[in-house]
């Protein structure tokens, strides 16, 4: 009876995979709906075949941003795999990895790390496997470290990923190009821009070769593969543009951004996303040059695309709101600036939570705005919250006169800026603050300023031992001298 024959179920499942790989997700779901009842009827609900169906359903839900539902299917798949193949099987490792990805997408980094480490343990200690799956697990652990601003760990995992990929695929491979680019972006965050340019240019060179080879090949490639190759080239141009911008080479940066936007016009799936990113970067250049009307034009073009694609809950949307706020601040339109700064902050808090360097940076920008408006008490509140956002173990966001202990911190730049700004407000006795209205309180206020500067000194000593990039060392030296 063909309705109970797994041969038909297997064929349906293969068709689901084909449609999934072609990004035809509705069709993939259609064939999963055909395959699953046949597997359950013939082999039972707890068969491995059903676990693979559940796993793919989880992935489809995750790609549709339905993370909670995705986790339900992934855990169902994991339970079957542990029962059928063992708790330390390759199938279980794949499930752990998928669960980790969902938690990563939800910015639950501790849970993501836990499940990626479970997958890594099975792959390295139990199976001893060296393949693309192991490289992907290293890659995700590096992504978690990067998002937690642990750039040394991110670089370590980045090189593990790269070396394994080169061993498996050789130098001229798209995964290798992506790893070069990611390592370049880590060096960028570490302030080592020369190394960042080196690795990002390596990535672009490989991507150009792969694209030209595919374009000139007699063998037909899928429309999707051609899209990926061209999108990779556009992404490399965008990243190189940001590095040239950091080096104040604005003309070269603009050239890369505009070329990225032009190439992206030929894309189908990622066209709008790439163009939005390029427009935002073009706006940044106009902003730096003081051409604010042109900057506004490109920011709002980019913002319109991002909101259409993702709504407000997207980190790039927050970045644009913040940059728009900066223009209004620079043109002394403080009410508009405050409105856009708080829009950016709310999105970042919704995405990352309170403990994140981007959240800390937004509090600092809002604090600077209040200082420009001579609202020292409000500025002090923002700088204090910026300190708390930079310190995972410090949660006193209300008592602005309290002085945090420096243990673990996320990013030294934001924390040092916030502490220094608090100290400056306490030291500036021309500005009134609650509790410090009389001369009798003057010494206590100056003591607070002094103690905040002492905490800055402690952070400077810790940071000197950790940073390696020349630009970071110079920036720290200049700020340390002032403090």
C-alpha cells in the first residue's frame, strides 16, 4: 500500500529539501506535510525520519522569525535523536547547534553558548570530526563572543574557523572568504584597522574570482547561487567602505558605498537590504562633511527600506535614528535630537537588553545632549545608566552618586567615557545639582568627582594590559592624559 510506504515519504522529504535549499519555503512545508504522516504511520512518531522533519520545520519557523515555535520543534527533534542515536550522537550535535542559533537570534547569549559548546564537545571529544559542521560551530561561538564584545575570543574562534575551512575547501571558497571578512571586522572592533583592511581585501579578492568564474563558466549555475556570489561582492565593498571611512579616506569610502548600491540593483533577494546599508553609509559621509540635507535624504531613504523589511525592531534602524539625532544635535535642534536618540535607545534595549555597549553608547549620546542643554542632573542620570550598561555585575541605575567597582566590563571606551563625564559634572561647581546647593557640600561634591576619576584610572590600568591595536592605544593615551 503506497500510502504506508516510506519510499514515497522519502521522496516527499527530498522534495522538501530541494525547495528549502531554493528558498521556496511554502513548497517545503507542503512536502513536509505529505512526508510526516507517512513516516509516523509506518515507522512511529519517535523514528529518526520524523526527527529530521521536525528539525526542518523548526528551521522554517526560525527563518520566519517564529523563534518560540522553532524551539518547540527543535527540542522535539532533539529528544527523538537522543533516544534513537544516543545523547552524544552527530544528530544530537546538530540539534544542539540549531537550538543555539535560535537563542543567538534572540540575543540570549549565555544559552546560545551553552548549546554551541554541547555541540562542540560531541564533535571534538566524542566523534573527533573535522568537517564544515565543526567549522560552523566554531563560527557561531565566534559570533556570540563578538556580540558580547569579547573580541579576543571572537578572533580565536575566527581563526579556528578559517584554518579548518582552508583545510577542507582550499583557499578559493566562499566560506573562506566570509571568514576572512569576519576576522577583518573583529580587527576593526579591536582598533587594528590595517589588519582589518588586509583581511577584508583578501575576502573581496576571493569573492571577485568566484563571481567571475561563475559568470564565465559554461556550466549553468542556479539563479540563487549567482545571487549569493554577487551579494558577497557587494557586502565586501560595503565593509571596506566603512574601514576607509574610519581612516578618514572619505572619497574612497564613498566610491565603495556607491558601487555596492549599484551592484545590489541586480540582486533579487537581498537587493533592498544591501541598498539600504549602502545608503546609510553614504549618509554618514555627507554627515561628516557637514552636508546635512544630503545626509538626511539618504538616511530617510535607508530608514524607509529597513522599516518596510523589518519594522522598528532592527539594530540598523536604531543606528539610523541615532545618526539623524546627531544631525539635529549638531544643528542645535535639541527637541528633535532627543526624540530620535530615545527612539534608537528603545529599539536597542528591546533587542539587546540593558547590558550592551550600543545601549551604553546611546545613553552617553543622550547625556551629551542634556549637557549641551545645561541640564546637568539629566545628563548625570544618563551617564550613570551608561556605566551600568557597560558593567554586567552592576545594577544600581538610580543612585547617580554611587561609584561602581570595576570588575567585568563590556567595552572600555563607553565605560571610560561615561565615568569621565560623571566626574566632569561633579567637578563643574558652576552647575547646580540636587544635594549640593550649599558651600558646605562643595568638598563632598569634589570628592565624588575625584573618586570617579580614580575609578577611571583603575579602568585605564586594566585596559592597557588588554588592548593591542595601535589606534586604541593612542586613543587611550589621549583620554588617560586628560583624566
